[in-house]
C-alpha cells in the first residue's frame, strides 16, 4: 500500500533495520479505531518522505509476531522512529501533528544531520541554522559572497546594538537574508496572509530561539495549513446560509429531501458537471453511510443520491461519524503552549513545554485576513472537502452544546425530555412514534353483583377485554428506539420481513389476509443476522402482538394453577422464579413482569414482602447483535442467549468426551416458566419439532415448571401446537391415574422415555386425544381448529405501520397449550362423569367446582332471542353444542349472553348435541396412502424400474404421451418375458434329449 511496508516476520524486520538509515514504524491492530483513523495520514507522510535505503515506513500488526512486544508497545497506535537500529523518538496515540513533526525531524537525519543537531536544542545562532561546520560547508567562497556576508554580520550587529529590542530589530532588519522580498506579515511564526506567494527556498542564515521552537511544528503542518486555508471564510459563509434559512422558513429543512429556493444554488447546480455531482454523492454515502446532515446536498445531488441509495434513514448525529470518541484529538496541548524534545546525556529525550510569545496585531490590520495555524484535530484529519468540514464542525458544535447542557443541568430520573420541534412538518419527522398512548382503562364496576362468581372466575379475558401495553416498560422505550428512523424505511423493511402489506406473517394477522398465509413468523427473534432497519422493523411489527398473546396465555395459566405457586416463591425472601423467553423477542419477559408485579403488590398489601425489587431471573433468546443491543435498553437484569441451550448432546459419550463441554458435562440450567412462542411452526419436519420439544422439556424445572407453547391461529399453527400436546401426552406424561401403562419388563431405555408426572393447564380440560386433532399430521381442508383471541390497544407507530393510523384497536389470534411438569391433577375422575356434572351445572352447588374440569367455549357464542348456543369442548374430549334457554335459568341465560369465546362454562345447559369437527382430509388416511402408492407405481412404470406389472389400474383416458410410453414399456417387457420362456423351453428340451441319449447308451452297455 503506497510507500509503506507490512512486516510481521522477525528476519524481514532485522533486514530493514540493517539496510535502512531511518525507519518509521506504525504499531497497530485491526480492531483499533484510532489506528484506522490515522492510517491514511501515515500513508501520505510515507509517500512524501520515503527514500529507498535511507528512510523507510513500516506497519507492524501487534497481533501477529512478537515485534511489538520486543519494543514494549502497550498502547495503540504507537509510532517509533529508528536511526541506525536505535529508537530515537516515540509518538503514542493518534496525534497527527506529533507524528508529522517526528517524521520531519527524522528526515533531516537522512539529509546529513546528526541526532543532536535534529532533536537537540543548542541555543540561538545568528547567521545560520545549524552548526558552524555545516554553515561553512554551504557557503560560496567567492569574493562577492564574502563581502556580502561581512556586510550582513556588521549590519545585524549595528541594528541590534542601537535598538532597545535587539531580537525584534535583528529579525525585522533588511540585513536578515531569511526575510522574503514580498511584504508578508508573520504573526508569532504561525500566521501568513492567504494571498501571499512563497518565494523560492533559500538557505537560512538567521535562526532565533522562537524560530527554533516553532520550526518543527511549521514544517509538520505544512500540508495541513494548505488544506485549512479559507476555513474562516467558509465558516462565515455557513453562518450567513443558516441566517438566511432562518429568515426563509420555507427553505429551512432537516434532511436534503426538500427543495431549495435559492437562485444562487440553482446556478451552482447548473455549473456542476455530472462527474462532480456523482463524486459528491458517493463521498457523502461513504462518509455518512445511511444518514445525511442537514443542508448537505443540493437538489441535483439529492436526486442522484436517492436514485442510487434511496432516501436517507435520518439526520446524521455526532455518534454516526465518531465525534464523541475522537473529540479530544488535537486538544492535548493548551493554547499558546509548545513542546520541544531535548537530548539527555544518555541519548534519551525529554519533553520541554514552553510558552509561545503572542504578538499583537497592529492597528488597522484585519484579523480575518490571517489564517491562524492550529494543531489538526479529528475533523481536520478525516474531512476530504470544505463541505465535509463544515458539516462535521456543525455536528461537533451540536455535540459540545448537548454535552455542556447535560453537564450543567442533568435530567432527573423521572423527567421526560421535551421535543425540540426540529423534526415537525417534514418528511423525515419522528412524530409517527411520539403519539400519546393511553395509560388508564375504565374498569366495569358491580360485576360481582351482576354475574355468578363461577362465571367471573371462569373467564378467559379480564375486564376490560382490551389490554394496554405498559407505557413506561414497553411503549416509551420502543418509541425512543424507533424515533431515529423514518416511517417509510421501517414500514418497507417490516413488509419485506413479514409477508407484505398488512404484515400477514407477523404475530397479528389481519382479518382479510388470514387465507393463504399458513407459514411461520417471517422474522423470528433467533435470526442470527439482522440489519439495523430489520431490527427496528422487528420491534415495531413483532413486539406489540407478541406481548398481547403472551400476556393472555400467562394470565390464563395463572388462573388455572393458582396464585400460591407464584407467591410461595416470593414470600420470606424467596429466590423468585426464573423465566425463559424463547421466541417472543423480549415481549414475553415484559408480560411476565406485569403478571409478577401484580402478585408482588398483593403480597406487599398484606405485609409479606418489602421493597420494590422483585427476586427472580430473566433470560431471553436473541440471535442478532443489533436486536440484542436494542432490547438491552429496556430489559434490565436480563441474560441474553444466542440460542437455546442444548443438553441433549452433552451427555456421556463412548469416548468419554461430551460434544458441548469436553470431558465434563454442562451445568444444566432450569427454568420455572418457559415461553416457547412461534418455535415449532417454522420447522417443517416432525423430527426437528421433536428435537425442540425434547430440549425445552430438559430445561423445564421438574418441580412444577410451566411450559407455554404459542403459534399463529391458522390450521398449520394449530397442528403444530396439537402435535406438541399429543407428543407430551403419549411420550412424556404419566396418565392422570398415576399408573404407568408400560410394565418394567417391556420398558427399553433405548426406545422408550421414562414417563413423568404432569398435567395440562389450559386450554384443554381433558388429558386425552384432542377432538380437533384425531389423527396426527397435516390435514387438507381443515375448518375447525382450536384458537383464541386477545384485543389490545395499538401504539401509534404500529397503527401507522399497518396502514391504519386512525384505528388503534388491534386483535391477535393464536393457538396455545400450557403444561405443568411434575404435578398431577390429584384425584382422578372419569371424563364422562365430569362432563355430566358440568352439564347439570354448578349454579346451586355447595362445593366449588374445579375449574380445570369445566367445558371450554371454543367458538364465539351464538346468541338468539330466548336462547344462547355454546360450542364447547368437554372434559370427556368431545365437541358438543350446548343450548342455554331463558327457561333453563335466568342467571345462566344472562351469563351465557355475556360469555365470550375462550371462557369456561360452569352453569350447565338444557340440551346438548354432539358436534363433529371438520378436520378435512388428512394425508395419513388409508385413502390417501393408496393414492400415493398408485402414483409411485405409475412413476416407476414410466421409468422402467418396476417388475410387477400385474397392477390393477383403470384404462387410461385419451391417447396421452405418458400412456403411450407405459404401453410401449409394458409391451417390451412382455416380449422379453416371452423370449425368456421360449429359451427356457428349448433348454429343457435339450436336457431331455441328453438324458434320453444317456439312457440309450447305458442300455447298450448292458
């Protein structure tokens, strides 16, 4: 790369040190940001000063080889200057000015100067800049030259002798041959007129102490000074532009998406060539990535930018260009302070700070005509044009202003930052996420008087039916994260990830798009790689619906299991409960926090707990680093896992090693609650689903752990949940009677799993086969499937994302099952008897019924005048239609009219009728198997692979090509069989003839 050499080998390094007089080394690492920042500056200096066998520039990667350790490199980047194999100077950190100064001084060693001449401070020398020997060597010993030198020395002596300020008089005297012939003003050795033209270089014959102290810094920043010329004028021009934009609010804009109404800019655009416009646009994309600063591109440039890269995501922030990380570069030394290196007796160097004398500007001089030299900072290094410099400086000012305001008046923890209004009324505004979200819902009162207590306890939904997303824990963090990105970008990414307009493959499927979209989630949270915009789209489109579905299932499981299970782990400084969110993307943890907070508040009212910190552990499975970074902003004290822990493959192996942990097995984790949301439907093969279920079951606490499986509400989603339920009942759980159906003699650990205690909490009230899933497998044309719904109040950003900004009522439908491990239902009862008791009703019952033995309403109730029809799934495992007329019971009739889909029913009915489930035609039926077998036989016949042609097939219709091929193959095979039969007959005749001849021969011998 240019004049630099990359060396990692010790032998090559020794050769470079031996054959090169001066070596400048850059010790760096690939992960080092400042190293990458100052790398181009090092390359430019190498191109300027590198000379073969005299001065070499080398880059050494400290992570490769031991060269960096040999020289004690402990911070990156580090630059070392070697002269004849000895380190003579070291520069630590990304300091361009110090690096340039060291290289300039090192270049003088190549020109013939010694270490002491270059790096030492030998004092003031009048008439020359080096030692006397070097000065004499450069003199021209002719008579005219000797006379001129004598006159110069005498003139300088007389001017200094008769002046009160000998230093100033000698320096400004006409006898000083170092003065330029032009009338150039020098202020402190650091200021020149922008329009001045430098004369041809002459040998220096006058050297003062001030010159000696500033000579190095002037030479080091010579290139930087040329780039910095005119910055003051550009800044004033930028200020005038900002003032004009304030006077004309129509022209003011945040992004470059609006049109400018400036005639001067229009003429500038016309003067730009297409190559210039393309270069500006590509430089803007390279510098600012997917963002743009305000007022950066004109109309023509923005049109090209939008055509090449699309609209910018948002306005550029200081963090996007690394200003906070490199704000201190170029500010290490105070103003008016310089540093010199002085050689010590042992050959080492020490830094000496000195104050540079400030020279006042004479009266009448215009300060703006001077360009003050300054040490280059981060912006000076990275800016490639004046336009970039102005934009970066404005971002740096914004950063400094915000930092100063934060230091002077820090926000209180509960204080909310106010919107500054900068983003209002433009295309890239963030108002799409800043709408107010309701914090209170009206709760119906007096329900205890109007409804039977068993009806209230059996409800699936609470009052009110709609749930609110937690404002502080979920809505505001999502609004804050999404405010950085434009609505159009998030919407486009969400539609691309979740199946198009309306987001049909998100947890919430619109009513008009429920047909035809029977796949899994489009963008699950365990996706390993997500872009920035995909992570924002996941938060906006996935989290709200996932939270509503998980909260509804957790709430129902808590009702059926009871509050004691949770409260017993919280009381008396208990350890709390551990929960694993495997598929809800953090929404499950927020829902669990809301449920847990309710139980904690109940215990706090009774004085059984103290404080606000709820014990417990939270874990979430997130595959993408970008999504993980966003979730960390509002998921506190949470463990993030890239995938599910797999203990199924960490057991003892024949070799004694474990696949996941070597010779020692992994320490197994155990969770009290596992939320498996949308994990099974995305797997197409049954054995993959079986592997996930095995893994989840091993992670579940055997002492009362709860597993909740949730999928989308369509036939394929229901089949995935039903498959999990069916597998658990048949392969994992003991019957509710507690008796193992398999005898110890028949049990084979290689094929059978040891059954464990457990029970189904919801939604099923039976532990037998599901009446809607009589046969395992995918069914075609399924009409009836078990699913439920939950309404929620949409946040403003979600409503705009799905294209219904004015409608904030959302509804998510889902299928689920909740299972508890290690706990039996207690006394076993016959399902038929429980169904009979529920049909009679518990309105006048003295003993409270077990809610897990009641039928569940699996479809919306049919309400007619005088009666209500309820489609129920009974504890017997059958679908029945119960009718509750007004004549049966006024209380039951009233509650039936107010019942909802998903509720349990405890008040009985007058009549009931069996109802068959419309399960469609499954692929595992005998008819389907016969059809598949015939298709396979025909395919084999077409390819000529079959041997048994006695297939009973009906005659083909028409004269199709396939039929003709089958007939031809059948005829060929038949001809082959006929020829084989003829050959066999001939062979048998020959054998018979031979036998007859042998018999005749034997008889003749006798």
